[in-house]
C-alpha cells in the first residue's frame, strides 16, 4: 500500500513536471519577436505612372510612382540620427474617396519589407505583408505620419524560429 502511494505521488510529480515543461515551451513558442523602427521619409521622386482622363488633372484611377529616402530619427542600425538607412519605392492609385491605395517595398539594412494599404489625408496605417533577408516572413504595420517628411513607424512581428 505504501509502495503504491509513493508510486502514485512520484507519477503525479513527473506528470506535473512534464506538463509545466510543455507549458513553458508552448509559451516560449507562441511569443513572436516584435521590433519597432522609426524613420523619417524624405520624398526624392514622384512620377505620374498612369494618367486617366481628364488628363493632367489628378483624379480617380491615376497612379503615382513614389521613391523616398528613409532617415534615422534616432540612432539605430549602427548609424546616427539623420543618416540615410534605407529607401522605399511604390505606387499609389487615387481612389474615388480621395484616398490612395499604396503598394511598395522598403529597403532597410539587411533586407526588404513589403507594404500595402490605403493612405489617407492624415496619419495612415498600412500592412506589412512580408519581407526578405533579415525580414523574411515578417508581418506587422506601418504608421505613416502626415506632412511632407512624415515619420514612418514600422511595427514588425517576426515569425517564431523553429
């Protein structure tokens, strides 16, 4: 009887240890790494990629090609504030409601980040839909501030390493 009781207690302890270990591993594997990158976007080139009638009037359906330099707001990527650390390039299609559908790619140290979403007249939130290099498999968001040299705040969620 005493032996059975000790065996039962031992099994209970082993089972609870295994369960605790599994729970710890599960909680570690469900927490992705999140990084925030803040840069200033300085427009270097805007072209009319598609001009729909009426011509030479910016209207629904027109498409702009946009290229920007991305500068550090504060020290990051081993570079000081104000240093160019990347660029972005994309296209923006004018929508009927006055907003623009943007699709593009940001080049940052170590790889690229794919971006898409709707730009409004003030601060806008776009989706980060993937990346390459150091940003492989990344998801998240890009908050684009308003103004001529807006702050771009990337909130990047990196996949869990296997």
